């Protein structure tokens, strides 16, 4: 229940906020809208969370520099750095030999 600041009458709750039916004063429910937007931002940012679970490992044909095996697991990781003042994201390719477990990486 909300009362009008101007005339003290009961205000009617609407979609945009509280409206005084006597003098026409409108109090926008901006606080509620802000909270909703915050929730939306939180939800969208969660998409960018990097999931580094082992399920994402892919077996590829890659020659192991240590034992010469031709199969290795591959996964990617992102590295952000600055080069000549420009901020950029780089993807690094990681490999792990299926035979001797030797791991190495290559910047793509
Ligand atoms: Zn009023
Ligand atoms: Zn190997």
C-alpha cells in the first residue's frame, strides 16, 4: 500500500508503478525493473564460464614429439594478452599423447 506524496490518497498499483487516481501523480517502479535487468546480466554472463571438463578432450591424429605415437588428446585454452597496446584473445592448442602422456601445446 502506497500513499500519494501530494494529496495523501491511496495510490493504485499499475505496470509502470503507483498512480494516484485523485491528482494523477505517478511513482515509477524503477527499482523493480533494475533488479530484473541485473538478473538478466547475471544469466548472460554465465554463458562465458569456461568449462574445462575432460569430456571436451578430442582424440586427434598428432605425432607425439617424445615417443612418435600418432594419437593425442586435444583441448583448447584461451589466453588474453596485450600486443602493441591491443588487447586480444589467443587460443592455445594443447595436446597430450595417448601412449606416454607427454603433453605439449601450440599457439594457433
Ligand atoms: Zn495524489
Ligand atoms: Zn608419446
